[in-house]
């Protein structure tokens, strides 16, 4: 059974596999990290653990959210390291066994398409399934 | 099968410990070859390994230790002397045994290893060349020796067979009794057919090791190999009546040199405190049902004094080992405990910092304070569980030194001081290799060959001294030799040759500074590369490693006299004190170990005081030029622009003077906030590559703060300033003068420093003697009335409710007048590490100084004195100083 945890970033609805999601938490403060790649929003304190937060908007080639907007941390655990994905808003969890799955349509911008496994065509809209590993592969030219 | 693995694991742990002991014992034997205790101890250790390896069917190991045991037995009997060759062979034996144990550890099996050479060598050494000792007290060994030599496999097979584990052995007439017998006894017995001296003597030894094991709950499993000798051990236990009977007999495990502790009676007789007869009588009374302890009986009989018994108990205690009262704990468990305590400390800090803001409920405040105290205590105790004596890193050194000294023809004696100085095991692990490297250097390059030493009028034997001690919350390690010393001229020549320095730079350096260049990478002094040291990866690696754990290393050397390396390392790596600073509205932490001092840029001294030399910013600090690095530029928060505009000149800020990677530089920041104990947390993989961060931490208010890496910043500083700046820095490193200060605790953990020349006396004053006169507290002191001022009140620090009946007072006296400054606790007298920073902390303070690794506020003694006695200085000054802060004047009026 495929279950995706879904959330909104910009105008899109995205999903990540539910088993990768450790928790969803709203944290007010984030510590920016100078010199870090722009996709890195900063560091958060999750119950005494310091986590890197990735700004999905930036990662997906969108403008960063206005600072007033309260973003939500979707904490995913990959290779035993928890990382927070900053999203605009949480949608829910969807069971998608009967939903047709297609490769990413070409209407989706190139930058976004690279980070997707494919798309689920829901009756009213498109759910884009994120490839978390790909999303977290953030190269930084400035780090020597 | 699992039970078996457990036994093997236990065997490995035990044997490794024993081997370390063995190394030490053998080296000690080299000094006093006649010591029967040492020989017995060595024999016991080898014997234990042999016995257990036979039981566990590690035949190679058993075969090897068997021969070693034979040799030791002969040595013990005095049949052959312990000479150089025999000692070397025994040390080789230890190495091979260690190798075999490692193989067992990693593969579960012994593996294939050619032991015949060593076994042959050991066997040959059984004979005392020149004296026809064949046929004397140990016929067993003699007859077995050729057998081992020639037909090793056959001999091999028969030995375990005695233990009843290998099929088809059945050679010995005593095969049936073997399981109950110790394997040595049976091994010798096979050959001689009688009970040889070795067999008889091995029995008590086996007994003690047997009990050692049984204490670990393995009695039933080990029964086959220990059943026989158990009885004498139990006897000994009965006799040692004072404490922990069962443990007493097993005391030999970690400290075999002393063997089982002697019964109290014996200790007393040895000390001449009583007679053997008296002990005998007391014993008999015990047997007749007197349940009192033997010491008690002796004292009652008047045959021994209380003092003597107490003394004897102490002797007995010291002979007993720590094992009796300790448990083995998995290091993982301690690590996780440490992590949890780290979290608890953070949570405590968060709670306390919240309470400071909104402390309305006194009960809550009190519980929080209690929690705070308990947490601190817990942190300290947990930290202690991870502490190990430095000796665990040192104990391999005598062996290393011996081997190396032999190899390069030196005579070296190792002297150790402060072996029980404790430090965190993670720190110990980290210093092990650098330490070995420095020791090797000292033997290889430091200490001269005997003939050279003789020519120089020094004793032929060089001394390598290891010293460890605690000071100011840090561990200091010294490695010194009395060798040739480091010749600055040779260093200078080498540095020039390698283009590490220019002649112009060299001209500015003092000899001691030139010596420091051995820490530069790519520097190796050895004329020819030896296989032990001198590959050019030497001291720079040592330095990097030591700095990597937040420590520092430096070297002092005098030509012809010797060299001393000094290491300063933190007690623990888990929790470190750090200075939090502000830059562009954000906070960062800098490990306190690298902070030398703080300089405020304000008023006309603001950033306009920063000058540019060849485009690089510098600051004049006490007549030396300090290269500067701007944090905002380093973090990419401001464009790199040396010619910053006028606006910037009037901006305030601080220079944090840092020391890292051999250079001293100033980090320009906007604000200096405070010092906190922080728990270093690693950064995630996306940020690991950014070198300017050493990690992150969570502050008391729950916010995440990045920790800056001083070494990386130092490199930036060096890039900016080039080698010329480095030369300047090195000159200025020595500039700071050390002024002694008294460190006191004012309250709530807040510490202040009082210049020692302002302290006349330290007094404890009875609270009942304190009287109140006109709203002021006074006491009668040396015939005068001495006003008191509580520093906690003066400085606005909350104190725990003081219910003690005495208060600690620092007395300041001028002429006949005195003022008492009441503090919570007197801490320490320390040397302030560097200059002060002025007018930073508002009233009551002159500034801050660095003491040890902490920034401590420097008390303004004059204003404190005035608060207690406004007229104190009026004899010297006609009218009150108009520059005194207003609030103090108010207090004067109050």
C-alpha cells in the first residue's frame, strides 16, 4: 500500500512516502547558516537535536517564502539522519493504491521534474511524488 | 555456543589486561631481576592464559604459553638467570600472545602462525649455558624440551588432551584426573611422572585466578579447570578476615605483582606489631567460635595496638585491588549516559534562564535551584565515570621506550609523575598516538648515545620524564628528556632550506620562537629517516591532533640540557565552555580555550582604531600588531572591503583575541554576550563541508547557535596577512603578563576575580558575630569595627539562602581601616592569563580577565569598599571622587 504524506509548496501539491516521515512540527525559530547553500534554510532545535532545514521552495526553484509566513517542518529520516523539509502547509496522508501513477508531465518545470518520482493524477489535481534522496542531494559549489 | 562466546570474550578482555601488566612486570624485572614477587606475578599471568587457552582449545596459544611458563618456572627456581636474551624472548612471547589474542578476537580462531621459531628460542633458553643443569629439580621441562622442539605437533596434541577436550590424546597416566587438576600440573606431570616443583607451586596461583573468575559468576563454567585449586584459595579467604573474604583471594587480577592480600595477622607480624604466637592464639579463638575479627581479638588481648591494626588494615587495603569494588561497564552505556546528562544540563539551563526572567514563585525558584545543583553534581559524577588515569595511555610507553632505546643504542630510564591524574577516556584515546610519537622523538632525537652523553659530562642513562597534573580545569602533560635539546640554528637552517620562512622573518624571531617551527608541516629534523620517526609527518600532526581536541602544545628546549613538550588538554570533550558573540544580529559561539582576551572598540577607539597594513586590517594591542579578521566578512555577511567607509569607523564592537594554529589574531565582532557551557553537536551532512563551523549547540533559551572554528578563522587570518604577520604575532605572543588574582564565587555560580594585591586576609566570620549598625552589617575585627559588604547584593546576584553559620570574607585593609567583602566561596588563586578589558560590565567591575579557560569579571575593589564604608578613602582623598557612578552615591546616602 502506497501512502504519501502530502503538503503544499507554492502552487503545487507534493507528497513523500509516509515511512520516511519522522514527524511534522511547527517551529518558530530557525538559525540561518551563513555560507551554506541557498537551499539550506538553517538549523532547528528539535527536542535538543540540531537538524538542518531545507527550504523546499528554494530547492524547487521558487522564491523563498516571505519571512512572515509560518512554514512547517516535515522531518524526514534518510540514511539515519533526520532532515527537516520546510513546506508551506500540510495537507494530510493519502492512500494511493487506486490512483493512476504516471511519469512526471512535461508541463512541470525542469528544475522540479528532476526531483520527482512521478505524479499521481487525483480527480481534481496532480500530486507530485518527491524523490527525497534526490531532494536532499544538495551540491554546493562554494564548499571546497 | 553463546555461553562459549561469552567465555572467550571474557578471556580476551582479561588476557589483554594481563598482558599490559606483564609488559610492565617484565620491564620492572629488568631493573630488579631477582624479585621473586615479580617473577611469580609474570608466571601467574602466563599460567592463567595457558590454562584458559587450553580449556578453550586454543592450542597454539597454549603451546606457546606452556614453553614460556616452563622458562619462567626455571627462572623462578633460580635454575637459570634472567638475562637480556631471556627477557627479550619473554617480551617477544607477550607480543605473539597479543597477536594471537587479536586474531582470536577478530576471527574467532587462532589462525595459522608459525610459532616454532619462538618456541625453539624459548626452549633453548631453558638451559643455563655452561652449567650442566640437566637432571636437577625440573626434569619435566628438560625432557619435554626436545620433544617440543622436534615433534611439536605431537606434543601439541597431548597437552590439551590432558584437559580432556581433544580426542585421542590419552598419553598421560593421569589423564583422568586432569580436568580437576590445573593444566600446568598435568603438563609437567606427563613428562616427569611425579609432582614437579612447578606443579605444586602452580596450584595456589591457579587458585587465585580461579576465584577471580568465579567472582564474575563463571564459577560453574570454569569448574573443570579450577575445581582442584579452589580449596587453598578458600583457605586464604577465610584467613583474610577483615573484609570481603571472597574478593580477597582474587585480588591478584589487576595487580598481580602483589598477589593475594595477606591475612591481617601476617601483615601485623611482618610489621613487627605482634608475634606469630599471638596471631595463632587469636586464630584458635576464632575457630572456637569467636566471631570477632582478628584485629579486634589481638587488641583485646593487648598483643597489638589499635594503631598498629589500623595501619595494617591500610596496608592490607592497598594490597587489595580496586576490582573488588568495581564493575565493568560498557563504554557505550557511559557515552549515552553522558549524552543524556548533556541534555539535562541544557534543559536545566533553559529552565533557569526562563526563571530569571519571570521569577515570581519563590518555591519554584527554590526547586529550580535545587535541580540546578543536583544537575551540576550529576554532571560531575557522570563525567568522573568516564575518567581514567592517564596511566592507561602511559602504560605502553616503557615498552616502547625500551624497544626503541635498544634499537638506536640509547640508555633510557622512564620516570613518571602523576600517573593517577584522571581525564576523560575520549581525550585519552585522542592523545595516545601523539604521546607515543613525542616519546619516540625524545628517544630517537632527544637523548644522545651513551658515549656522547659521557663526553658531555652527563650520566650515560638518559631520563625521559612524563608528568601529568590538573590545573585550572585542564590537564597538563609534560614529556621531557634530558637530551641534546633542539638547536635553534639547525631548525632555522632547515626552515630556510624548506622555504618555510624567509631570512628576513628569521631575523625577527627569538630562539624559543624558532623552535616552535618544528610544528610547521613538512618539517622533519632527522638527518636520516629512521623507521620510527622522522618521516616529516611528525610534530605538525601531533599539533593538529592535540588542537583537534581543543588542546594546545608547545615546546621549550635548551641546547645540551633537554627538551620539554607541554600539552594542555581539556578534561572532557563533551561539554565545553564557550563565549557567545554577536555578529550582524546573530549569535555564534567560540570555544573558550582559544579565547585569549577581549578588546572593546568604543568611542574614539571604535573601529577607526583598526589600521590597514598592506591592505590587511590590524590593531595595535599593547604595542604589538594584531592581525584582524572580520567575522561578518568571513561569514559572507558583508562584502570584503578593507577600505570600509567612515560609517564603519564609528561603529562599536569587540575584538576577540584568539589563539589557534600557532597564530594569534583578532576576530572583529559586533558584540560579546556571555560565557556558557555548551554541548557540541555535529552538523548535518549538508553543512559538514563548511569549515568555519566546528558544530552547533543549543543555548539556554533553546535557540541553535553555530560554533566557530578558530583554526579555520586563523587560516583565513594567515592568508590575509601572510607570513610577515605571523612573525609579528609570534613576537607578540609573549606580551601578556600574568598577574595573580583571587577567584571567588559571589553567588549562583557567578565568579569574580579580585587582584591579589588588594587582598589583605581571608577570614571566616561567625554569622552570630555580625551586628547591624545603621542598616549596615559590621563585625568587630582586630579591635576595630569592620563594615561588611555582601558582594552578591552589591553586584545584584541572587544567592542561595545562606543558613551557614560562617561566611567567607575577603578583608581589605589600608592603615587601620578594614572592610570585609563577603563572598559565597573562595575558589582559587590563579594567574590571570592576559590583560583586562576595560569598562565593559557596568558598575562594580573593572572589566573581565581570562582565568584558566573562563572569562571572569574583575571586581572593582575600590567601589566595593566604598559601598561598605563611604568614608574609607577620605583620609587619602579629601572629598568623594566625583567620577564614582551615581548609584553608588545613592547607596552611600542610604
